[in-house]
């Protein structure tokens, strides 16, 4: 309906009939460019849906930095393939940071201690912080985004799935870090003002993200379960890629699905009902 009204206004102020309308619309849509950090998790995957639903042409980057839960990279590729099969093309690239894993001190990477379990606000969750991870990713994404902006001579949005639930544990997900990082990017590059950050869930939580995911799936003609079974949030998946339900990331995801009133379509180690009961008990004790 909005597009019809817009076309009527275009025709009203143009010579009728005007064959340039659809050429104009395609040009506008092609100029909406975004570069996305796509981890393969629920949050960044929903940002991808959000961008597509709002008419962006997306370049998505995934990073292999030696994370134990590298099944997320497989899920990211599966989601890109599913989207392509349903008419939504995304330029996708996996970037491997070879040799880095042995130099990082974090429980989240291969060779580190066991990933802690419990509620996502507990102090031991800081053991899952990877030093300077978002800064490393950000530098690469900024370089790609500015390259796209210069090549296409248009603004580019850097999109990330950071949200309020990350703020307490991960300082590189806070707005203060984002602002400082962006300022450094502007100081170090010509024409950096062509690039801006786009973080639609910065002040929301995983429930807000899932709600938006429902809306975007409907708008894009996608099956919600088919999308979200192609995501991974577990920091302790099995060798076969089954999700755990005790690590903090899984607890937070399951809580969001419970609040939304939907069954999580990913496969859990002991099944959805067991995962659901565990998280309900944990949340009750944490309250």
C-alpha cells in the first residue's frame, strides 16, 4: 500500500505515464547496502532477516577464530543456502583467522578450559570472553564496508546483532565501545562518514530479537522453524552438532523461546522437553 501511494505521488509530479518509476525504485533499493557480522547464532541471523526485509543488499561475513562451537559456521552457510533457495540472495564469505587460536586465552576457544554453565548473568560467564574479539571482527568489517561504499558510491550500514543481554559480560558489546571504535575508524580512513553502524537490537534482548524474527520471516515468506533450526547458540555443542542446554548462551536462547511460546527447532542433547524443564528450574532459582 505504501509503495502504491508513493508511485501515485511520483506520477502526480511527473509526466504521465512515467516508465521510470520501477527503474527509480530498483536504484533506491540497490543503494541500501549493509555488511553484516554473521556468526551463525540466533541474533546475527535475525539481523540478516531484518536487513533483507527492509530492502538491503547484504554482504555477510563469518569468522573462524578457533571457537569450540564452530558448528555455528556450518549453520550460517546452511542459512545462506536456505535463503538463496527462497529467493533471497546474500553475498557470503567465511574468513579464517589461522594461527590465532593458540594465542588466545579464553574458555570459548579450542584448548581453553571447559565452558562454564549456569545463568547468563553470573560472574563466571566472563570466562567466555575472547580478548578483543569484536574489535578484530570490527576492523575487517569496517574495511569491507568502506570498500563497498567507495565502489558503489553509496552509504553502507555495518550491522551487528549485539543486544542488552550482552552488556554486563561483554564490554565490547556496549555502546561506549562501539562509539570509540567508530571514532577511531573515522580518524584512520578517508570517507569513513559513508559508513555507519546499525544495531537494531542494542537495547533489546533475545525475546525482542525473536519477535522481530517472526515478523521478518512472514514478510520474507520464510518458515520460522526452518530459519532458526539453521542457527546455533550453544557454546557446548556435541561433536554431532546437538545443542547443550546448560551453558549460559543456551539458557538465554531457551528463555526467549519460552517467553515467545514456541518450541525451539534446534535439536537438544536430551530433547526439547528436558532442556525446557532445566531452564525453567534455573530461572526460578535465579529470580
